[in-house]
C-alpha cells in the first residue's frame, strides 16, 4: 500500500538511519509492511534546502537497489521526502514513480481514488490547459498533485492545509458523483480503526494520505491509511547509530517533525488523526485540523 517518509526541520538534517538501519527502516517496509504486503514497484527521494531542490527516482525495488542506499546516505535538507511504491493506479514505470515534481513543488501519496477512470475527466476539467499538459504519467497521485497546484495558484495566500482541504473535499465530491453501478460500495468515510478493516474494504475506499510541499514547507492529509508523527524539539543524537544527524549553530533552536506510514524507530510516535489535514511550518511544528471543518 505504498509507504511514506517525510521530515520538515528548522535546520538541515540527515535521514540515512531512518531510511536504512532503524528498527523499521523504510527499506524494510519495501520488503514487508505491517499489513504483510511488499512495496516493490519503485522508490524515490527528494530534498530541499533553501533554493536547492533534488529528486531521484527508480523503478527497481528499494530492497534490491544499491542506488537506494547511496542516495539515502547522502540525503540531507530542511525538507526530506522518501517513498516506496506498491502500484494500484498506474503501471510501475518511471513516470508513475513518486515523488512527483513541478519545479520546487513535490508530492507523494499513499492510497488510491476508487473508480479513478470516472473521476479523472472531472479532475482534468478543473485544471488549466497548461497543468493538464504537464501530467506525464497515469497515476491518480500525479493528477491529485496537479489539482493541488491549481488550487495553490488560485489561492496563493492560503495555508497549505486549507489548500489540501479544498482538494480532498473536491475529490470526495467527485467520488460521490460516480454512478452507483460503477462502484456500488465505494466509501470516503474515515475509519476509526484501520487495523480492523480488511484489504477488500480498503480497496473500495477513498484513501488519501498525501504529503506535499510547495517549496517552503510540508502540507498534507491523512484519510484511510496509517500515518504517524514524531516531534523533535532539540538537536538530537540518533538512537540508531549514536551520531548527530543535524548540526545547528549553538545559539539556534532545532525543531522538526517526522511523518511516516509506520513507526520507524522506538521513539514516541503519535498517530495523525484519520480524516485530517495538516501542515508543518518552517518552525518544524505540526498543526492538524479536521478535514470536514467548516
């Protein structure tokens, strides 16, 4: 079901241990996640630091890729993104591999839009011609990215969580317009406990764990996939390797939020509420809000 990792920090941070060597590192989740599924259909990473943005993607499974290890060891920035994919909508090809990029904006997604063939024309009609032409692959994820960027361009002063709310609400509305005979049992209601929901039901449910950045900070949503957050309020020594993964000046206060589909280390991870939107500002603090708030 794809697995995500993101970090937003006040100072450049390295993430190699969380991607490679931690108790539940992302590379291990590519082999076997908590639902017993592998995520073998490619991987990608991105980093941002000031005006500098980088991305690397590969269709090869992360678990068998030497390049994954090389890129993870060098990944450093104020904003970090990493993704291992289990393909649901769109073939496992390079154009469909996360994270998606438009200049300094990036997105990765865990989940899917049921009956996407029915929803896609509605979404495309909402986009400018330029944004429609920019879509390179066939995933629902890249189309969601285009919608978010369209809404961001139309409301540049809105906070990222509000832009995300509008996009998710619009997707929910389009899903409700799908004819009953196409997807009779489709649902977009947040589950209280995902651990009790079987895979067949999840497959029929709108699932939008979205992490994206416009080049300044991270925004996103959690809807019907697992998502955990870890808050760090000071520069820290990595509990895995014993080294410092960040080097802020002595008089600067370090803060960061890490987001992941599964708890990666033995630290105090907290669940992001299902059915919520959020943003992590340049102060490294996570703020979340109900998706259905007026």
